[in-house]
């Protein structure tokens, strides 16, 4: 009698174990194909890393992840942005955060898995770029916040060629509307003949409301009209589009 009870108990334990394993496998399979959203568009991904990660805390979290997720986009999708379109095709590998698009790495564009036609404030963005989004939760409208240009592309900014490495748009880290990080432009002449000199990495801060631009750097040399020598400054402010000198902060 005891042997029969033990056999029955063992059978139920095995069945329970198999059922639990089946549930885990189903949850794992569903978790590996999460659905994220971008401005109302549903985008399904294949994210096998989720199998090795922390189990979702809610049923909704199984297919609608709130944590960081990396994986391949399934199907072709067109992302409409304030600056043009981004086309995801041929299984691009992206990062998602808070159930929306987070990062599209430059390798997707180099390998033909994605393309774009972005133009930011008149600046035509080169084809190979990493795109970082920021999720504006109030309006549920993720927006481009950072563009990383890995190859130091020379881009014409209001008639002046600059080797740009990064563009930040309305970033919460800064107070400017847009910041362009760049090399080059060893000599930049403003409309009033003020000359700006410097070879090091610098930041061009653009303020839309004030109509002002500002260059900040560890080393900037400025020669004002009528001066014979350059003077070292920490930053220089001038009218937009390389307009007249406004003020500077000497070193």
C-alpha cells in the first residue's frame, strides 16, 4: 500500500515538474519575441537574451518589456521622426527601453539593415550614424536625442566645414537647444572679422530663442577686430550663423 502511494506521489511530482517546465518554456518563448511600440506602431523583436535575464514581474511584461532589451527587428518598419524617416529592414539589431526604440547602432546602416534621410536644422546627416532616442513619457512620443557620427564627417554648418562627432538635440544634460561636438575649423571668421582659432575638440552650443551660438573648449584663441594678437578664452558667444561677436570669457 505504501509503495502504491509513493508511486502515485512520485507521478504527481513528475507531472507537476513537467507542467512547471512547460510554463517556463512558454514564458521564455513569449519573452523572446517582445513587442515594442513607436508612436503607435507595433514592432516585434527577436530577443533571445531575455531567456537568460530576470523573469518579467507582470503578465504584460512578458511581451511588453519595460527593461532594456536588445534584439533583432522582425519585418520592415518606417519610423517617422521630426527630422525625417528611418527605415528598419533586413533584421536590424537595436536596443529598446521602456517598451520603445532606444538605440539604432551605426552597424545597421553600414550593413544595409537600416537607412535614413534625416536633416536636423538644415544639417543633412550622413548615412552612417548611431541614433539614440529619448522617451518623452508625457506625450508618449520618443524623439531623437543624440546622433553619433563615428567617422568624423565633414559637414557644412552655415558655410563653415566642421568635422562633427556628435549632435545632441534638446538633451536634458544641457541648457542649449542643440550642441554640436566637432574638430576642425582651425580658423573660423565671424561676420565682423573676429577670428576663432583652435584645433581641439569643441562644442558649438545653439540657442534658438536668443539667436545666439556659443563655442566652449579647453582652449580657444580669439582675435577681435583691430587687435593684433590672439587672446585665450574659455568660451565665446556670437550671433547665429557665425554672426558678430557678442561676448567671451577669458582664461
